[in-house]
C-alpha cells in the first residue's frame, strides 16, 4: 500500500476564552478530524462561516499551533521537519491578494523573498526562477518590476499563486482564494490551478463555501459544522446523495442562490 502524501490524525484546536473560578474555559474551534490526501488529489473543505474551515487550513500550514493530533507528510511526522522544510512542503493562497501582498515590494521582490530566506540560490538563479514562475502563471517578465497597485485583481491573484509556487511545494491550500474574484477571472484562475496541478503533480486543499467551485475542482469533500466534521466522501457521492442534513441544506441553499442569479 502506498503512503498517502498527507495523513492527518485527530487534529484539533481549542482557544482559552477566559477563567472561571481559576479554571481555564475553552472554545473548541475544531474537534478532532482525520483525513488523507494523495498526490495530485484535490480535497475541498466546506461549511458556513465559523465552521472551522480556516482554522484547519492554518493548522495544516503551521500558522497556528494545534491543540492535539498528528500530521504526517509522506509517512513522516511534521514535528520532525523544521519550519523551513514545512513551508516548502505546504503553501497557502489567501482570500484577498491585495492584503496578502506587501504594497511596498515590487512583484519581483515579493517572489524573491521566500527564495532568499529558504534556499541557497544566488541572486541570478533567484531572478531566473522568479521570471520562470511569472511565465508559469501567465504573467510577463516585466511584471517583476511592477508593484501590486499597478496590476488588476486577477493579476494579483496570479502573483499570489506564483508566490505559493516559489519553493516548489507538494500541497497548496487555497483559503477562499477565489471568492472575491469576478466570474470570468475566477474561471481563468481555476483553469490555471488545474493546469499547474497537471504539470507539477500538485495536491490542493480548497477551503470554500462556494459549492459550484468545489464541484468543479475537487475529488473529495469534507464538510465542517461548528468545528465538527459531519461528512467526508467523494465529490460525486456528496452531490448525488448527501447524507447529513447540514450538507443537504448547504447544497439546497447553493442551488437556490444560483437560480436567483
């Protein structure tokens, strides 16, 4: 049996909300979840606001400390890898490229940064890789000299994708990364991500409340409600015969929303 690329066992997160009679009170943001992700596979995490989707994404990428559980990458526990290794393996594309891209840095410098801190490449090698990655995401070498405010929303999202690719990761997590884009730009970015997946063998985790996108791009879906995983199955099974009433409601709401448009 092959080892899954990513294996998550009982991952959980709780926050201290205060103290009562000197005892800490906790808020359970994410109850224990377990899943596996294979090479070249796309998994979607869906649920309404406050369901724990983004918490799970941040735990996977190492932006938050987990309260419990284990994460294995190619069979090796992630604790044994240092932060540099980890940020090479799993990268994130955030919801709003405007706030996640430093306005004071040129696009070339934005893409150069992760290389400077995480690789031993010299300046010329880094420059070449920046240009190559810009081309990969459908931008021009000249864009390296531009600043974020000089380009369109769609181009900013391409830069965000390029930055996620810079360290040649195995997994990219897109946290509501397509939500703010208009329809035509959104489909361009989806097509770009699918093309990169084919070329580079990437695995994706899509965090989204948009079930249309999920249906189009994912192989399997995990549904979270109030930090609890209520359903996990293939995309086809989920849309053809959702088992949990919360999933049924999400699908129904989405189809009503689409009919009104």
